C-alpha cells in the first residue's frame, strides 16, 4: 500500500495502518510548524494528508484513533514558556478548496438554521493572514496577558514579547471590562527581506519565509530579541468578553479598529456564495502586491446571534470556513 492508494481499495487492516501512519506524520508536522517554527511539509501537502485522514475515518468510522489528527488544534506549547489556559478555546477553521465547497458551506448553514434558500444571509470575507495566532487579554483597558494558540486549550505566555509590537496597544479606551482580542502576528515582505539581510551581515540565522520569521521572533524567551524584529498584528476576532462588542461580525471588527487595532482593509460584507467567491478572486489577484503573505480568504456568518446558534464542532466553528488558495508552484 502507498500514500496514493485509492480509498475504495483500502481493506480495513490497510486503513488502520494508514490512519496510524497519518497520525504520526501529521503529529510531527504540527510540532514542526507550531512548536519549532520550521515546517517540513508544504501547506498543500499537509492539507492533502489531512483530507485523506478524514476521508478514511468517514469510510471506517470505527477505526478513528484517540489521537486522530481530525481532533487536533495546533501543537503542545513549547517548554520554557509559562502556560496560559484559554477561557475560550482557540480553534482552527474548516477548509474549502473549490467554489463548490463554498456553496456547500452556505447550504449547510441554511440547513442547520432552517433558513429557506431565498432568505438573505450575509457573510464577512477577509484575507487569511499567514502568521502566528495570538490572543491578547485586556482588563479595564490594560493589556495584562498575551498567549499563543498552543494546542487550542493551553498556549504559551508571550506577554512581554507582545508588548514590544508597535501595532499592539498596551492600553485601550472604551472597551468592555474584559476583552480578549485575537488576531495574527505577521511580518511584511520588506521587513522580512531587511531582517534576513541584517542576519546575514551579522553572521546569524536567516529565515525561510515571513511566517517562520514572525513565529520565531514572537516565541523568544528574551523579549529584547522580539523587540528588535519588525512584527505587526492584525486583529480579526475575540475570545472572552464581559459585554458584547456588537451585533454583527463586521461591526465588531469596526469596533476593534476604533480601539486602535489594525484590521484588514480588504474585509468586506458579502451576500451569499457568489459574492464570497467574487471577493476571493479579487483578493487572489491582489495577493502578490499586498506586501504580506496570505493563503486564502476566511468567510464568517455576519450575524453574531446566528454564530451563537451555529456553535462549534470539536475543533472548528460551524459559522466560518477558510477558502484556501491553490498551492503556489
């Protein structure tokens, strides 16, 4: 049996062995990406293996492993950092790879909510930043804690490091008493090139890509190293709250912007799958000129009351999906 063996040709014994192989391979890939900041699989290959694992589990549900990659988010936090338990889990997103997947996403939501096909249902669409997820906890307007996603339940305490990033406010006005802002730490292309040039001139390690550079720079035990690295932060979500931010996703993002956070200017409202796909194509055309890395577009149900009704699966929200770009050759 090989990695490319068709699913319908797998015997139960072969499927069991393949699930074990995939659990090991994807587990090591998660550690390399999330803990070591040195991925050894391309995003496209990782996604392919994850889809294969899921398809085998769907064909042989009784063989699903206790350590199934389908139930994993991120990776175990690295040693050396203090640990932070998230009040609200930091989950991952389901993926769409074809236009039909976006249409199916809309249809699944309508079915779950009992909405007829003609009922208006708005979504936000925003670039999916290729960086490192970060959660920022504010109490009475003061930044008191910053944590990486980790395994979704427990992350790494990087508070001192986050305080060195210019686009992360240490004090905000007019916010709820408790506000947990979530977003992505990333590095712009020009800053990445300049950093690698400095590293080379100083005989230091260079980075393979901006995502690795951003993740490695944030996850330093010495915050002064982080301070010297050109990191930036886009806010796009929230976790624990003492009071609602707004009634819709789009309004909530606007409020985060009013607090002083950078939010992505390409975020827009879409009325259904065709507008979502059209915005995806527009962003895909601009991808090479944005000045930072993205790997897709994220769609979210705009109405927060509907988000609450839709809720979550074990590792992903029902109300959001990432429409991934094809692999770059």
